[in-house]
C-alpha cells in the first residue's frame, strides 16, 4: 500500500512515516506540507492512501479531500489531526477514518486495516456511509452511521444510540437529533426516537401500555401523546 503523508509540521510527518514504515505491506512514497502540494503529489505518485492533516496553511485538509472526490484515481483518506471537532465534516468527504493526535500505533494499525478492506472492495475515496453521529469512546472519536441506528434514548444530558450489536452515548439533545433527521426517525416517547426502517408493528403490554415492536425484536413503550402519530406512520408504510 502506497502512502502519502500530508502535514505542515515536520515532526508530525516524520513520526507518521516511521510508524507506517514499520508495517510490512506499507510504503511511504512521499510527503507534502500543504493541500495544493498534496494534490500535485497525488497526480505524480498515485498513492493508495493519504494520511492527511486538517488545519494547514492555504488549502486545508477538508478542502483537499473534497477536491479529491472527483479525482479519477482518488486515494483513500485517513485524517490525522490534533482537533476532534471536524469528525463529521471529515466523513462528509468520505474519509476512511479519523485519528486524533498524538496518533497511537495501535490506532493507526486499525485504520490501516480498514483501508486494506476498502481497497479490496471498491475504488474511490472511501465508503459512502452517509450521515453520522459523533461519539467519544475510550478517548477516541467514533462515527456511527445513522443508517445503523435502531433507536435513540435520552438519558440525562446524554443520548443513548442503540444499534444492532452495540450502544454508545453522545452529547447531543434528542430534540436536535429529531430536527436533523426528521426523515429517518419517529418520536414514540418524550425520551425516545425510533428509526422508521425498524418499525414492525404495535402491541399491547400486559399492563395495557402500547408498545412499538422493532424488526430487531426490541419493544419500546409508546406514550399516549405519540400513539396516534406512530399509528399514522405505520399505516403509511
């Protein structure tokens, strides 16, 4: 795998190059200090992967990746940045991964494994995962594709994101999530949104409460206030 490292800090470039060089199937084919230089080097070197900083003089990393979206031989992109507030923007330009500096070798290796799989399955800049939610898991940024979410449950100042085989907490209000993804979720309770593609039906609980049945097998209580709107959504599907 041919790797191009793009960072305006010489020590950061050197450190990444040393870590990548230790991987048996990886070769650092070049480095660049800024976005415009990186685009020129992509044309010259045709790397498989860019390890790309975000905050750089001139053309920043996000803009560089956006320019590469239409490139006929676009490499995959893994962002390596000291800032964790660009993760959603990074995945809007189809980044394969997002690493926060100082990059640990174990984390870099996981990103490289992901790139290897992507290179083996499709060409282009990266997987089109669609809109994502941003969570911090054990100190690392993790992006959860909204398409994988089964339901969202408010819990104090956090929201629990429930997917098929895992759940995480995010620091975003249920109200803002409902506004952002009104076409993907329906409110079933003041503290719960359910993905429309998970709706399977309604049933009455033993205590007479209304329950929404999800395709995953989960069942969640529906408030009396939201019951009519949930029924309308089910009838329309």
